[in-house]
C-alpha cells in the first residue's frame, strides 16, 4: 500500500507539473498575443509637462525607452502633469508607469482629443510607487497624460517611463513590434512669430484667424511661436480676447517664446504671457527651456535677456548635455534680417554658442516678413557648416517692407501672411512657407544635420 500511494502521488505530481507547464505555455502565449494586439504607441513621441526639475529631466525622458533616464517635476508642488502626443487618435487599452522614488500617491490617467478637454480612464488614490499597470482601459484620444494630485513624498513627481498601449486609428502609421512607429521618426512642426493683432475674425482684414486656420489644417506634431504672440502690450486680457480665439485652439501643443511686446505689459514684463501660457511657457521654471522630438533637440530662448549670464550659462550646459544629432533653436530677435528692424547684434553671442555646438537651424520673428538665409557663421560668412536662419514674422501682425537685403539672404516675402511648415527627419530638414490661401509661397532646399 505504501508503494502504491507513493506511486499515485508521483503520478499526481507529474500530472500537476504537466498542467502547470501547459498553463505557463498558455499564459505565455496569451501574453505574446496580447502584446501583438496591444502595441506600444508612446515611445519617442512629443511630450510636455507642467514643470521639470531641470533640463536633464525633460518630459521626453519618460518616453525614450531607457530605464536610466527620467522625467522629474518641480519639487513640493501639486498638481503636476506629464503628457504625450501619440501623433493620431488612438484607442488606449493599457498604461504602464515606472516610478522613481518620487512617486504619486494620488493621480488620474486621462485622454484627450485636442489636448484641452480631458476624460479620465483610470484613477489611483493610494499609490505606493514602483510599477503601476492599468489594463482593460477604454479611452480614445490623441493625447494621454498622468495628472498627479498628491505626491507620495516631499519631493516632486518622477517617472522613468510612461508607456501607452493601444491601436492607432485609420491611416495612422502602425506601431512596430518593438514599440514606437516604424520609419525614420519624421515629424512636422508649424512655426510663426508676431501673431495676434487686436482684431477678430469679424474684421475681414484680421490676419491671425487666417494663419491659425492654416496652422490647424496642417495638424503638426506641435507648434512654435517666435515671440510677440499678442499685440500691443501682451496683457492677459488681450491674450484672452484675441490670441486665445485663434491660435489658442492649439495652445496645449504650443511651445512659445516671448518677444519684446511681451515685456510691455503694465502689470510687469512677461506678466500676461506667463499668466496665459503658464507651465507651457515655463516648463523648466524659466522663460527659456529645451525639449526633444525624434532625433532633434529644440532650444527655446528668451532674447529679451540675452545679456544675462544665467540664460547663457544654461544654454551652454544644455547643449553640452544634448545627445541628439540635430539641433534647432528659436527666439524673437534675429541676428540677420533684411526688414525694418535689420540685424540685431544682441543675438550674436548665442549664435557663437550654437555654431560651436554644431547646431543646424535658427528660427526668429520680430521683423514682419518671411526670409530664409543660406548657411552662415556668426560673422555672416557663408559656410556649409553654418546655421540656417529663417525669419517667420508673418503670423498676423502688420507686415513690414524689405529695406536692406543682407548677404546670404536667399528669399524674401513681405505682405503675404503665412506660417512655416517644417518637416524634420532623423538626419535633416526642409520647409515650406504656406500662405493663408493654402498655397506654398516658397520651398527650401533639403538640409542635412551637421
């Protein structure tokens, strides 16, 4: 009997082992099948945040696929948010968060079609850090964010990775099995400066509703503004009455910089600008900042304070820490311009820093015309390894005439309002100048990154 019982137990043990093995195989197959039907959509996509602790902790660090880099918010403040643009509308089914020590005790996961109106798909009220994974979600939108309402520590919020899974709609690119999207990582940006005069669409001569319509039709990954977004004194009330009615439609996707008109506010320099844009204009706590998209590093600068060492020192450190192949920088006052304001030497020290760092592209406003220059060095000498400068100040303010054509100026347009449609790849860039009638007014050469 003893031997029989032992043999029976042995057989039961074998059966159990076989069943466990089969179960494991089935679970493994289910996981793989689920992964195939539940692709990663967020890796390498455009990201933004309510704040960052510093340039080394930018929002994009939480979507780069690396477990050693992270986004970190400013410390000691609630609420804070981290947002990703999936590039197209998607059915979101799963979100995975990998927290650093500075975790969220309470937060919401939200989706949005336009980056303005949000719907919650999951809520955490007793978070304890580590890894949080939410499955079986039912959300639809192009934008996804973590909205933290209560910190778990005295610090801020910090995520090594935020992974969004689901299915992109219709003709959008299909994600690759390893996550992200196949191809070159190409993306489009719309840029303009000198935008909202104090007029509305009820006035047929008002231009910024027309440039906003073209900008929205292009539907880029994000928007840049090169200063003087609101005329004349950039008061908060004017932002609300004019800019917000047009370009404000895609405010959440905009990376602005201030111009000289933003300093004229009677409430104080940049007061209305900061109140209107909030953390969008101050993602790293200052009026200058940087962020990444694809293989590009973007540097947004405040040319009103180029004479202050803090920004110059920050720029040098930011470029030294950059790991992207291609670099674009933008601010208000152009070093070179054939328009009424002409050349502005305030920008020359910044050009020298960018040129030494082998940056590629500079975007400016201030003069109300469109102009592109051949690659040149900070002294205005044409050279293949120089910076390409574009003046794009035709967003809606009254046009300025071309006055004195500068060396290396290749194309100038005054009078036709429009926007820059910039097309970036992993290794280069090109652009078109698109008028408010939807017609291309100028096409650039194709440039390779240095």
